[in-house]
C-alpha cells in the first residue's frame, strides 16, 4: 500500500481556529473550499456573528451611519460549510502535549491542527485618570457603539494619537460638527507608516477641516469631575477640555494563550515563512503573527484586513499541502473624511521618496525606493495609482526614481506598458 501524502492525511484532520475575526473566518472557509472534509471549529469571544471591523471607525461613526455591523459571512454559510462556530466563548488554556484547547464555558476541544488567530488588543494610556468614564478605545463592536453614543452627546472631543484610528475618528467627529483636538507625541501624524510628504499633507487636510492637530505633545494626565473625564494635560503643561476622549495609541498582539503554552513570543507569536510555529501542529495568522517578510528582509507583524485575509487563505493552503512561503504584497487603506489614503508595500527608514503628481491638487502619490527599486507607494485620492502599485510590486517590476519624478509620468500607464516589464 502506498503511504498517504501529507495533504491526504490533513484532509480529515480536526482543525480548531481560535479567533473569529477576518483571518480566522478566512482559514475555515478556505479549508472547506480547498476540499478539507474534517471537523472545523471556529472559536470567537464576542457573542455576535463575525463582522467587518474597518467600518467601525469610518461609516459606523459617520452621521447617519448604520449601527448594524456588516457580517463577514451570513450565519447560514457556517452551517452550510459545516463550520462549528462557537461565539461568546474564550480559549483559556492550550495543552500542546494532549492537543487540546480549554474554553471558559468548560468545553475541551481536541485538535490535530490548531490555528491561532487571536488578534490584538488596544493599548490603554498609562497615565493618571485613564480609568475615568468618557475615555474610549475602539476595537470591537461594543467599543464602536459606546463611542457612537458618546459622540451623539459630546461637544468637545480629544483624540490621543494621530494614527489611522485616531484620525478616522477625528474626521467622523468633525463631520458631526464637534470641536476636535488631536494630540500626537511624534512630530507628524502616522509617523511609522508614512513619508514626511504624505504625513504633512494629511496634517494640513485635517487642520483645514477644523481639527486642532497638536504634534509633539503627549498626554501626561486626564482630568475629571465626579468620575467623568473633563480633559487632559499634555507634556507642554497645556490643559485641554473635553467631554469625550478617544485613546488611539496602538495595539498589542494577544499572545497570552501561546506564551503560556511555551510557544515563542516576540511582538506577536513567532512563525516561519509558512506561518507555522515551532510546534508543527500550530499556526498563527493575522494581527497576532510575527512573520519573516520577503518585502523588508526583517520579521514584521502587520495589522490590516488584507494581511489577515491573505494569511488565513495561505495557512489553509499550507494545511492542504498546496502552498509555498507567504509572499503577498501588503496593502492598507484609510478613509478620513474626503481623504482616501491607500498604501501598497512597506516603507523602511532610509528609503528614498519621490512625489508623483501635485499635492496641491489633493491627488498624488509618493513612491518609495530601496536600492533603486520600488518598495512602496502611498496614494492620496489616486486609487488607480494604488492598483498599479500593487500589480508592479507583485510582479517585481519597477520604474526608476527619475522616471517617477517626471511631471508627465503615470504610474497607471507604466503598469500597463508591456515594454516597462523589462525595466
């Protein structure tokens, strides 16, 4: 008798996915689509059906926004695909020797393959007064509902942190006609993600919209009255009044389950190029996974829907025996009022940036080069550039910095030109 292949052995394996966000749902669905016929259990700690998170800081908070979350999949899909979806339960312990996961409802799940899609949790300000009522974070549907309710009654909003979530919430608050102040400790918004050119433009757009954007100022304490926030004091000693605060100071990967089981954790759950941990039966995907990147030559952890979806799909393919290393081009987007920011690729400190288009028009891109090759593209209100950049980066094609700097250059046309493929 011929021995079975790894994919044949895996096809009937018991798969448990901890985390019912974008990456977890994608793993389960892609496994079924790829022919996996064994049991699949998907564990989520929220009581609602898995839903889309990006709208929570955008459409959900906008004037007239829908309070109903957009589901990732209809409930019937999980039934039809024989995915055992367990909501409102949390995985509390992992026994790697016995290959079991303990849930807080007392259930024990046995697995042959385990996928950790545990995501990330919001950072909370480590300053006096951080426990006052009226200080919000935004990650879950409950967070979004509480924030939307607060915005409906607020007059003065303070946003701590000019990252993606902070600026999206600031734009939504201004759309409600509220007074908005944003405090950012760095010298520019989105300093880790963007070039100076793009960050400077975004700062100008928010200021023109009426947001008081303060750079180089960190919060040192929150002030309050009778248990409710009334404002904050910054590192300059300035006191800002507010009846609602959004703390958008980043997230930390949820790694406790993995760490307590003895898996390596360093800014996320450490995985290899196939998103597998040192335990061959366990994978990690999405916001919680620290993986080697072919695009930077370093280990990275990414927080984006694209990464979550692509990694979920990739792990399913690895389990089914049909995938090589993970090499997908990262991309991101942010809607901040009328400003649409899209990023393809990953920028590193020291990359050379060249502006394509005229920022004064509000529509331009910034191309970043590493060793003379295109590494990333930041596009402001130029979606065609973004799509072109994704195609070029995936194909390993690159214009030169001098080409991009030509006022007549079009990234879209370059991506279409078959001659450019030889560049």
